[in-house]
C-alpha cells in the first residue's frame, strides 16, 4: 500500500492511473482546470487529472494555486507518471509522490500547519521583545504571570506560573538589540514547551537561525549583540534554541478562526495558508526591495487595505501608540529603542504596557506606521 500525507487545502496534479486516485480522494475532489480557482478559494482540496494537459493548459491551474496561496503536489501513479515532473514547467511543486503500478493508494489529510483554529483563547499577545528580558518579566508580571530565573550556565532554569485559563502569545523578534536575548529565549521556550504560550517567528529570529546554523550572515541590525551573548552559552542550549526557532511558523490562525497572529502582518486571503509568499509577507510585511533606503527595504502600511473579519495582531514596525486599524493591531511599541513593551489581552482588547528600562539602541527613524503603498495608475 502507498500512503501519502497531504494538507486538507492543496492542489494535486494527478497523472497516470487516475482511477485509483479517484477512489482514494473521492469523486467530489476532482475538478476540471476551470473549477480549480473556485474550489481553492473555498479552502477545499482540488485534484486535477492532467494526463492530457499540456504546459499551456497547466498555466491557469498554476495561477489559481498562486492566487489562493495553495501548495501544489504531484501524484503520479504507474511508470507513465514519472514524466509528469518534466511537464509542469515553472510551476512550484511542494512535493511529488510516485505510486508504483498495482499498489493500493491511501491518502491521509492533515490541517495546514498555520491553521490552529482549535487553539482557543484567552491570550495575552506580546509585542517584539528584542532581548529585553527585564521588561518581559515585568510585563508578564503585570499580566498575572510569575516568572523566576535561577542558576547559571547549563543550570540556568525558568519557572513560570500562568494565570488560570490564559496563555501568552509572542509575535516574534525575540532576539537582537536588547541585553539578554538568551534569557528571553529561555522564558519563551519554557512557556511554549509547558503549554503556557504560543509563538510565531520574526524576521530577526530567522536571521538568528541562519547564524546558529553556521550560515554566513552579516552581523547587523542587532545580530552582533545576540551573537556575542550566545557565544557564552553552551552548545546544547544553542542547539535547543535552533530547533525551537526552526519549528516556528510566521503566522497562526487561532481562537476558532477569530484571530490571526503574525510577526509583520497577513492579508485576508493568506490567513491559514502556508506558502513561501505567505511566510515572506508574515515575516517582512508589504515591502518594496527596489526602494531600499539605508540598507532596508521600504515598508508599506498593508493594514490600510485590510477588510477581513479575522482580527490580526502583529508587530515588526514600532509605533508610539497602539490603536486598531481596520481590525488589525500593531503591538510593537519599540521597547529596545527606549519605548515600551506592550501586550493586548484577547478577546478583551485591553492594552497593557511597561516602560523600557533604557535606550538599548538608538532608532534612526521615527516611530509610526509606514506610508500607504502608492496606487498604480
């Protein structure tokens, strides 16, 4: 028996002995190329028999997958199916399954990794910490969590007592710029491990992951401080941090579908999806790399165009004051720059903040949302 595991929202290109695929997927999952866009827009699995499709025929199918942020899989049954990968052109294929002739096919479905609607609140969603451990401990205390750090070196440990029925939720950028990134990681990792918090990755965390993995990375934007701080940590601790950061998603859809948390934001159509474009937007926001200034891409205020029913809480761009914009909230108030570390209680929408102990790094630009993206003529 051939057993394949697929997300419950995807595009499958079936080739070869498709009759066995129809038995495994069910006839309702199969659509014509013209029906792919509608099925994917409804977050449904779409399976297409492409035995007689040319590369030209596949282009609109691939476009529908891109527009819906759906992952694309190849299912080739029998020896004839081995030629399918050569016929998909430039379409981005997530994975390919080749089932030998005569094998029975079993399909197992799993939710998309960013779809955590079963994770229910209430939550305390905390903005970009950036290595500010003292402020994090203080803010958690105000929110009702008790945090205690003890010991040194490999014996350093964290004990956290969470308020009954609540969990913290970190929007990423845990490291860089601040004075105690290792302790921030200890706190967050312990809380996630014990079920007392959720966490998404930030762009600084991803850059730090590359450094931890031995990839050459310029030590800029605060990574130099984190590298220095982690040089004194054990290899075992660095390995545990690398594994943890590597496991983080860039956004999560939670609370029965009422809330999405991302580092830099997420458009309505991206929520609960998992593709390279979705991850890039959630990590970096709406950017224009061609308009780089001072080594940084130009950012745009994506939330001005947001009109979705799902509330989105994010960080990434420090703001002086926290306020809802089109059902979105930026909770980064620039703690490492001498601002505040802030959280929003969900679903209460109450803002809680503590002041920074000091200015750990001077911000070169003013606090505030970026400009709107220019409209095309």
